[in-house]
């Protein structure tokens, strides 16, 4: 079964789990990821996930939209780690879970809390 996610101006249609996140005025800045997959999808361009670096500094005032469907929690943590490196923790009791969420105009901390992840320090 195909999974579809969209946030802002980005969307993804994936055979496994998917996740999209957007930010900025009008949420025109966005990226998506299919899982399993080795690419981030940024404005309809595929970028190898290892080289993907979002051009945003996360602040407490930055508002995001996020959509995930059947995305393994570890893959979500890896995706969000691109925005806030080395700060995302996966609690052991949810390490094998998948997450489906849709949040609009939320801070990064609200997204972390809403997904069941945790922030380091």
C-alpha cells in the first residue's frame, strides 16, 4: 500500500513509510523522505540523504508543519536530526514503533514531544 505525506509545498508518495516537513512564511521551504530510501526530496529534487543539509536554523519561534505515515521512529529521528543535529533521542520503549502524525504550525519541541521522541540536554 502506498503512503502519501505532504507538508507545505512538498509531498511524497512512497511504497514504505514517508515523512515531510515544511517551514517559513507560507511553508514554501520543505523536504520529504521515503523510507526505506536513500534520498531526501527537496522541491521535487532527489538529494542523497547523507548529503542533505537543510538551510534553516531551528529556533524556539520557528513554526513547522509535519506529516508522517507509518514511518519507523528511528527514521523520523534520523530525519529530524538533520534539522537539530545530535539532539534527538529515541526512548527504548518505542524503538521499534512506527509513527503517523500530522501537526501544523508547531515548534520543533512540540513536534518532538508529539512524536514520542525526546531532546537531549
